[in-house]
């Protein structure tokens, strides 16, 4: 923790000028990176402010991961309960895929495991075996003769 400052602003609200008091906390992490946080909560310590923002960033990373690997581009319902249900199902799927990834002792990326499961979901393959043994293989390009008469089609 480096310092804490108080910021006093005024703003217009329906033709009336009102004061706004904020708190600016400057924080340096273990990697010597400097962060500045602004909050209106004066009751918690500077360390708690930094921790809350750090946890918030972890939540942002989780939702980024969910949106990249699952169909969360749009919601199937407009109601609060429908949106909570869809997010809950996505969190559950993410947890199950993470458990599969860890239990299989695979070094594959989460997105790779998610894609494998998505592709082979209805096949009768054992999931741990599939995660452990599926590899990305690419056929090497063979040198072709540049003469159009000698080229053969490869099927």
C-alpha cells in the first residue's frame, strides 16, 4: 500500500449541486505493478479495497473464459430467473470440464478440452481416454512438382 487520498467533487442533480466524496487507494502488488482504485466505501481498509478489485478481476476472467468456450453470446430468456439458470448451467458445465481436465492429468488447454467434449459428446468414447489420447495432427505438405503435367491429385 502506498497512499490513500480523498477526492471531493460536486455534481448537478436536478438543478441542485451535491457533493460527492470518493476515496483513491494506490496499491503496489508483489510484481511491483502500481494500481489505483477509486471507491466510495470509507469503512473498509486499503488492503480490503485492493483485494476486492483483485477478486473482481478474477470474476471478469472467469466470464471471459465462459463466453469464449460456451454459448453465452445471447440469453435464451429475458427474465432474471432465466438468465440466472443459463449462467448456472454454464458454470456447472465449466466446473465439470475443469474436473475432467484435472482428473485426466492433461496438459491441454481448457478450450481444447471443451472443443473435444463438444465434438465427441454423442460418440461412445470414454472421456478420460479421449482427452488423454486425442492429438492435433496435421499432414505435412509434400513437395509437388511444379510442372502441371506431372501433378497428381491427392485424395
